[in-house]
């Protein structure tokens, strides 16, 4: 099933013998990948006919394995906040995703040297506690059938007392959580959106019911769960659809068991938005007249504040004891 998602499978020569490479190729049922020198020889390059396809590339990360979090990302009170670029690009296709401004195409590159990331973490935790967003440039849970990296991160969190990991997802899989090593430092974060938003702007993602079911599965398995109403997208009837979503979430899950909730309206770096506007001239999300504040585009204050205050009010009624984090 996985193999059919990709036009071609490429492996960097130096990664051919990696345990992760062997495992991933087995999982996708590919015994004859194309071998290449460097992932950039293929990643997001156009085919001979000028089109961009979707290739899977297994490679080593030639750059940093951990980056400090961007100012528009929520740190949830963690002083030492990093993200891991362990997989580049996503199998979902959200119209507003910053990855669209970052990568020209849909190729997915998995770095098989995850152990290097873990070694960097081992050094950092000698200095201070570390908080890592492991699912930053991708939806790692949605790719678990290929990578097994959610398990690897859960294992790493379980054995590293000063490491906390956030795995953020829109994936509706419910079957994995009971099989993973539970740790209070492996936080499963679920991005929940009204169905009207998911259908219009989050192509390929499961609907709200599926995401709530996955969230319940993670909570029932004993994992701390975070709900992300982020990014909220402005549409004409936003008040009505976001209120109805909160009602649905409160009816479908025991919100008192949720660790925390993050809220935030859409925002993006100016360079990424510039790229997206060029690529998607008809996209309502990309072409909205945002305001630029210190290099990041966001909704004008009157829109942003009314959306964020509205959802905060709804949450204070439905789950007054759960901490709510605002991105600003
Ligand atoms: S699920 Fe997340 S990472 Fe994937 S396309 Fe959507 S916003 Fe981007």
C-alpha cells in the first residue's frame, strides 16, 4: 500500500546499509530502490516533462539535527525548545501549511540517521532539560507505517528523564497507542479543525470524528494529550463552525483528562508566504491580506483577537481546568 504512494523510491548510497533504511524498504515492500549520491539530486526536482511528482528518498541529514523553535511556535513554557527536521514533507496536503512555502514539491525525504539526533539530545540533556517537537516538518504519526519513528521517539522519551517530546498529528490511527512505550514525557498533540475547514483546506486528512477517536486512543493508553486548535482559519462563518467543533470535541472526549490546549490563528513567515502566493494565485489562504509583524504575516488584530478570544471563551465554559496556551 505504501509503495503505491510514491512514483519512485531513492536511497542515498551511504545510507544503503543503515538499519533504518533496511527496515523502511521492507515496510514499503521495495527491494530495488534507485541509488543516488545526495538527496538534493532528486528532492523537489522537476521530472523530464517538467512536473513535480512524489518520490520517497532515504538519506542522511547533512545539516543540523535539532533547531531552536521559531518565535511563532508555541514553547508551552519550555525554556529549551527545539524541533527535529527528521523527515521533510508530509503525506497530507494542507493548503495553509508552511511546508508549501519551504519545499517546492511533494517529495518526502526521511533521514535514516535518527541515532545522530538522539546523540545530540544526549549531549544537550547534560546541560538542561530539552523539549523537542519531533513532528515539525511532517506528520510523523501518519508516516508511522513507513518509519516507525513515533515508536523510536517514545522509547527515547521513556529512557531520557530530561527529554520531553511532542508528536503533533492529524492522523486518525487508533491502533498504535496501545503498542507504544508509555511515558509522561511523550506528548501526543492532535490538531483539531472543524470539518468545513478540513474539507476545504486540509486535503487528505481525516475528519474531526477520526481525530477525536485517535486522541481518545492515546489518552486511554496513558499518554499525555494536547489539543491544538491551531491554526484557526478565517472564513465567513468562522464563529459558527468553530463553536460547533468545540461542542463536538467536548461531547466526544473527556476534556478534563487533556494535558493542555493550544490555540492560535494562522501565521507564517513572510518568505514562506511570498513563495506560496507565487505558487497558489487562487488560494484564499495564501492570498488573504495579512499584516506583517516583524517578519511574520498574521491576521489583522481585530480578526485575530476576535477569533482567539471566542475560542478561549468557549473553552473556559467547556473545560475550565485545562491550561490553554495562546501562541502570542
Ligand atoms: S498535516 Fe501538518 S505538516 Fe502535514 S500538510 Fe498539514 S499542516 Fe503541513
